[in-house]
């Protein structure tokens, strides 16, 4: 039974690391393409949704990573 728990912990750790890498790449990409994002969002109209979409993607990636991070550390919310 301990091996099953270890496999689950390994899987959670791997997911946490993958999501951390994705989040890091998203931040790096945003900083590298800052001028392009600013120019496109300044055009107005539907282009104004670009920052909203970026914020949504960051929120999903970073939030999921943080959830796995606390789960791997064993921190649980009180019920």
C-alpha cells in the first residue's frame, strides 16, 4: 500500500514541476515580448482582450502550480 502512495506523490511532484516550468516559460515569454503585447493591446477594439487572455492563462497556470506545490508539501486546508 505504501508503494501506491509513493506513486501518487511522484505523480504530483512531476505535475508540480511541469506546471512550474510552464509558468516560468510564460513569464519569460511575456517579458521578452512585452513591446509586442503593449503595441497590440494599444490598438483597441478586440485587441484589448489580449491582456485579459494573458492574465487568464497566467492565473490558470500559476494557480494550478500553487495548488500542487502546497499539496506536495502536505499543507491542507482546515475543514
